[in-house]
C-alpha cells in the first residue's frame, strides 16, 4: 500500500478543519503523522484515502462555487442582497461551529491521551516510591547487620587477645620446663663426674 506524506496544512484544507486540530490529532496518536526536521507537521495517508479526500474537496469546492454564484444572483435585488448577506453569515457561523467542534473533539482526544500518560506516570512514581521504601528497609537491615558484624569483630578481638595471652603463658611454662630440664641435666652430669672420680 502506497503511503503519501502531505503537509498538515494541506490535510486541514482537505477535511475542512484548522491546522491546530490536525496537530492535536497527530499528538494524540489518532492521526498518523509527524513533525519533520524542517519543523513542518506532516500527515501520512494511503493513496486511496488521499484520492478520496481530494475528490471530496473538489466536490465541496464545486458546491461552494455554485452556492456563491446563486448568492451573487440573489444580491442583484435589495431584498435578495439582504437574504444573501444573511445566508453568508449563517454559512460562516456553521463553518466556524464545525471547525470548533472538530478542534474540541481533537482536544478531548488529546486530553484523554494526556490523562492516560499522567496515570502511567503516577503508577511509575508509585513503583518508584515502593522501590525507595524497599531500599530504605534494606539499608536499615544492612545497618543492623553491620552492627552485628561490629559486635562479632569485637568478640573476635577479645578471643584473639585471650589466645595471645594463653600462648604467652604456654611459652613461659615451656621456658620454665626447659630450665628445669637443663638444671636436671647439669645435676646428672655432676653426678656422673663424681662417680668417675671415685
């Protein structure tokens, strides 16, 4: 299917609405289109839809031309001129009313989309708040664990000190025993010498 890219202003003329209405419809995602790099808004249409709209616009232009011609004929007389002026005013009011209706409709659509976006943002914010609360809870747990670790480290240092003291005591005992052994050896040596001399 062929896709045709036309200016939003051209599309607005084709369907008889304001450019703002078309822009709002594009923003709301109701109408396929985009804002180009040149800053101009474009509408994307398939060829059949574009041909249908151009044909409809031609028919509308013919009808308006016929109506204008008939109004010009009416203006020939004084009464006819008043009627023609009144009809023109009515037609202008109808066009304005229709344009306002289209613009209002597109604004309602855009509003609905924005409300949905706000709802999604609120949910995302709620999720983030829940995540924050969870992080805060985990931080508290971490602090508690750090306190426990700190206590255990303190106990471990105490135990290490106790072990060091015990080690020193054992070393002292060993030294004393070695001294005793040395003194015994010396006594034995003296005893042997005495026996040898006898």
